[in-house]
C-alpha cells in the first residue's frame, strides 16, 4: 500500500507541474466566467444556462486533462525507461497501475473542486440557491472522470499517447451514444440488433453519469439510482485496472 501511495504522490506532483494542465485549467475558469455572460443574454433562462454550461465546462476541462496527461501515464514511463527502476524493485505491477490511477484521480479531484468552487460562487451570485442535486451532479461528473482515467490508463499501457487519446475519445463518444444505439437496435434487423446488444453489454454506458438535464429542471435523482451508478462505476473501473495490469505483466522490461 505504501508503494502505491508513493507512486500516486509522484504522479500527482508530475501532473500539477505540467504547464499544459494550467493552460487547460485557465481556459476552464474563463469558461466558467463566460457562463454568466451567456446566461445574461438568455431570455429568463440565465440560471438554467449557467447550470447546464457550468457542469458541462467542469467535465470538458477535466476530460481535456485526461486526454493530455492521462493518456501517457504509462507510455511516458516506458519511453523514458523510468519504469525499469520502479519495476525492478519488489513492486507489483498492479501496485504501479493503482498508484498511477490514484495520482491522476487526485489531480482531477483538485481541479474539479477548484472549478466547482467557481461554479457555486456564480450560482450564489445569481441567487440561484444550492440544491443538493448540484452536488450529486458534481459527484457523478467526478465518477465519470475516474472511469475515463481507467480507460486512458489501460490504453496507455500498450499504445502511444496520440493513439491512446483517440481510443479514449472513441470510448467516450460511444459511451454517451449507447442509449441512442440501443433504441436504434430495437428497430433494426436481427443481426444488427444482436450486435448492438453485445456491444451495449460490453462497453460502458456513460449516460448513467449524465444528470445535467435533471439538475437544470430540478428533477430529483433516486437513492437506488445513485447507489447503482456508484456500483456500476466501481465495477467497471476495477475490471479496467485488472486489464491494464495484465497487459503490463505481459510486457518485458
């Protein structure tokens, strides 16, 4: 456990020193400020616009961090050959993967909290109030980000950063299209319907984490739905980390 924490701390330090991260975060803070302007030009829909764009902005900025930092978490170590120094010690490869996951997860937690603080400040300035559903949405956003970190980390174990970013982006797009694909499959022929059914059971449905519409229109999320979403994310993340570990074990260093 100490080894995983040490790797996580090292990953966190490297992440926060990345200049690109600060550029992305600065863009995100500007985007949060822009929600006020966009909300003010809407017709009596300013709070709804701020909620929608604010939550979307928090996710987009952190997803850009995953694509720029997370997709080379392992490949960078392999290219620099620093992974040799780590894995020659009595450290399990699963420990290495878990440490990397926790490290980037901690970085995203910090950036999410920073942007969420600005988001909350904007809502308070607009006298919009802070319903608990806002914090549920932020928690779901962070869960989805952890999900995508696990996906990026898995691809990073065997592909170059650019390919890893493209594969992660593809997973994201497919994951948020799963509901539409399922509806399409219901109207398609037997072969297509069966293929979509297989895909929908294997690939994640990221729409489970998207409750922006419910936040905008103040539609409550049930307790069982929240619990199931957490379990769903935890199960998938565990499987992805196991896959990443097995891929790394098959590589010779």
